[in-house]
C-alpha cells in the first residue's frame, strides 16, 4: 500500500491547487507522446504521485515530458497537466529535490553526445523495436 506524505502533499496542493482538479481519467495519457514512445511516462501517474507526496517522482521521473502540450489540449477538467508538470519541476528545483544530472543536459551532451543518458532500459526498448543497440560515440573519446 502506498504511503502518503501529507506534509509534502499539502505543500504541493497549496502551491499547485490544480492538482486537486484531476480526477484521474487518463485522457492525458492517451495523448502523451512520451508515454506512447517511451513507455515510461504518464502525466496522470505524475499528478497522482504528487498527490501522494512522493519525493522520488520529483527527483527524476518528472523530467521525461516531451513538452508536446497534447495533454493540455485534451484534459476534460482543464487541469492543464503540462502546466502542472512545469510547476512541479519548478517546485522540485526550488526545494532542492532534483537529481543534479537532470539539470545539466549540456554536461550530458558534451560527455555522451546524447541529450539523455544512455542506459540498459533504452537499449532494451530499442531491441524490442528492432533497432540496433546504441554505443558510446567514438568521436567523443578523441575530444577527451
């Protein structure tokens, strides 16, 4: 059973009252490109996790949004999930709850040549899609 961190939840709701408008219909998920192609993202789940006061969601999971704004266009409750997610990111940064690597994409790009860190999960998804495994970029080795 999920434990609710009421202190964090109350703080989030005070700063982002739109969280309470969401009745978890899932319309945002059906139009979410990050969920469709990444299978690791759900605006609905992020809002629910915020309502549970789960700090770990603020640290990493929140940052996978592709900013397509489809969820805002389709939300029947006018929660504007994308706007809520941006406010949650701002809250996380302000409170120091963010994994520092997420805030340094330029470091990731200069060190790996990719905008997001390469990991086993990415290669597993590529394999499922029939794509080749990604490897370290050789040209970057020359620059180091």
